[in-house]
């Protein structure tokens, strides 16, 4: 793929804690190639970023200089270069990026900032670009976007702006409890019992103060009455998501809601909301980051060309 | 210490998941010697229990047969021999133990059962013996005993019986979140800011549904405003304990309450309860298990001699 001319007009990069994803983009918005590696920012020292990026994009480089636009944890204080947070309210597609000094003259790297909120204190990095991608798909959206994941975000959007947001540690708690706690013996299954999930959501949504106690009943019922692994996994997930929905109620009650994330997780959140009478739009988050980077690139190009 | 006569009249054993503790006891209740090892039941296969026990108590054995009375996870299905749970209501000092077959004729090993509850489903192993020890110290206690730890227990006691109990996964969640989650970067300190703790307890006690969101603010404030490690640790502990107190309210509201555990943890629970107007007795749990085993031994001796 190497050639005298540059293969990509610009390169989009999603650089999180555990993975590096890159897309070779054409000026007209077409996707020409993509690649992924395990060189997440969590595994790299400051000097490791440029080589890790070049390993993936080398085949797309030519004689000129290619603009590279990145989002995610790569812009944190422990990342390649710090892109300070922009405070909400903010338009996620119009955040000015920071430029990173590189040794290789064939790339010109910019990193998009994350968003911060003073009270309640909150931060995001990477999700702001998913939000920009969502807004590219759904211009004029006025409502709440839920982005379930390790640190689930509930985001109020109006007039193309992020107005406010709240993060919940639900996903990380699920991982820790299912893999490292006493519950790991009970929740081995990968699939989930939907009835048990709905019941568990309903329990902690109405009584969120019982969360830590309900979690232990999963262990107790495994021991006492042989609770199955699918039901146990459903209850762990349901208790945590139910408690989250209780805390996020001001975000979804009476609002237009969309949920974007991994499809299985979107299904759980959307069906839990449906049981509360909220009909949420369901979206796969996978293409949103690239769409958001393309939108940010369109803004950036005007300022640098 | 080895002698022709047996050095111990009987041997008390607390055998948990991570540790094995043994005490050489005199018939009159005196403590003659003690020892501890890392041979917790979690690290042993079924054939490993007898050798692990003998390694510690060998010096106390003589020509006769010594009764050994054990409590804790050693009696679980994955332990040395299963001692099935006794259902509440139950008198914790009068639970009939199961006898374990041993190769060495110098020991006769019995294991005390744990307690179970059908609804809400709950189990304990080891704590029932601490409760027996507590009742030996406080005969006629009528109220609630809180045993904070990995899986904190709230126990209703009346007329020397455990009437009901509830477990909360608070301690295990604290360990997982402080050591394995994104918050591990924030909560490095070992000491705790008491003012920040009290404030955090109050927040989730009144709004337990916000737990997963409040937890993430620890991360956000570390990043945005340099929240100190002592304050961060205090808030993590306070948010979790506050949410637990919200769930355990029927157990402590208007009740006579005692808290027994590791002194630092007892201090946190008791001061959180004091802020709610509940003056809880504070006890070190360390001697309670041995006291409880002595009480169970006194009952058992009558039946076997």
C-alpha cells in the first residue's frame, strides 16, 4: 500500500486505555482502511506513543505530511500529550485540539480534549467524540444520550451542546464483582436470564439502598438453593443497573432517550428503561467514534487550511 | 512442649479462607498457647487439611486423643468436611458439630456449622461463633450486633438466639474498588480524613441511589482539583458505609446496637451510627471467636463425656 502519494488524506485515531484503533480516511469522508492493536495508552510510556502509532499507519504514509486526529485517554495527563478538558456546556465537535510534537515529519498529530463538569465533579475522554458522532447522525437531537460501559455516561444534549452529564461506575463494578469477588463462583455464564434481569432491576430501582445486601443474596442462593449461573449473572447485572437507573432518574424520566454502546449492553439498558415506560432509541456505538472524529476533522480543516 | 501427657485439654480452631488460627486450651478455660499460619481453606485441597492442622498443633499432642473444635469456612462444601448450615432462629453456641474422619488417632476433629436464612437468602460461617463469644460476654443481650468485615453482618439477637441477619458486600467492594478499579490511583493513603468520611456517609445514607455516581466523583475530583489521598479514601469508605446504613436501617433504628470487628473499622461504623443518634457499643472481635469456641466446647463436652 505504500506509494509516493499519501494513501490517506487524514487518519482518524481512537486511542483508549486498552486499545489503539486507526482509520485511513479520504477527504470525501470515505473509509479506505482500518487497523487495531493492543497498544493502549495504559501500556505505553511517553516515548512509546509515536512508534506504536507508526507501526499501525506506516503502510498509509507517503512523501507528504498526513494530519492525524486522535481522541480518548491518549490525551490524559498520563497519555502522549495532555489535552486539557473543556468545561460543559460545550459543543463536542468543535473542541480545539492540541498539537503533539512528533519526530517523524510525515505525520501531524492533534488530540481532542475531553469534557469536564465542575459540580457534580465529572470527566469524560473519548465519549465526547462518540457524542459528536451521534449528533452527526441525529442533528437537532434534544434529550439524553446514555453511553453504557465501564463508566457509564448519562448526557443531556440540547442545541448541539452537551449541557451536563453524570458517570456511574456500574460497568467496572460488574467486572470486579463477576471476576474477582466471592460472586465469581456463581456468575460463570456468559448469557443472561432476561426474566431474572428484569426482576433484579425492579428490586434495586425501587430499593437502591439494598444493593450491597441484594448482591450477597446471589452468593447465598447459589449455596443454599443452587441458583443457576445465567440467573446469577442476570441478577448481578440487574441489581447494578437498577440502582444506576434509580440514581439517573432525573436524566431519563420524561426525556427523549437514546442508548449507544455494545449491542448486548444497549439491549439490557433499553429493556430496563422500557419496563419504566421509556422507549429508548438503540444504537451501536462502534461507528460513532469514527463519525465524531470525521465531524471534528471537518471543523479543524477549516481552521488549518 | 511435647510431653507424654497431652499439652492441651482441647484445641480451638478458627479456619477461614485465608488463615488458620489454633489455640491450646485448658479444661478450665485457660489459654495455654496459640499459633497461626497462612494455610487458609482457600489454598488447600481436601487432603491438605489434616497435615496443615498437624503442622501447627503437633507440639501440643501427647499419647492420648485431643478433641479439636473448629469453626469457619473449613466447614463449607469446599472445605475439609461439610457442616450443613443450621437455619435461624438458632442458638449459636448450641449448634451440633459434625465429626471429621482423621488418619492421626491423636486428634478427634469436630466442625461447627454456619447459619442460614431462607428469606432473604443469607449465610454465615465463622460469625456464628463470634456471636456465641459475644453472648458469653454479654448474656441476655437483646438487640443488634453488627460485624463489619468483607461481608458485613447485621444480626438480630434475642433470648440468646439469632433471630435474623443480613449480609452486605461493603468490605469486599471497598477492597476491589480501592485496589483494582480506576479509583486505586486516588485512594493510596492508609489513614482517613474523618470529616470527609462523615460527609460521605451522610450523602449516600440520604441518597443511596447515587452510590455508583458518587464513587466516580472521587476519580473526577482527583483529576480536576487534586483531591488528596486521605480524603479520597475517606469518601470511598464513607459512600459505601453510608449506602449500607441506608439499607440496614431497619436493623439499627431504635435498637440497642453493638459493633464488633477490627478496631479501626468498628470506629468508622460506630461513629457513622453516632451521627444518626445511635450510641453503639464498640468491641474488638479478635477474642470473640475463641470465646465462642469455648462456649460451644462447654456444650459439646456435656454430650460426649
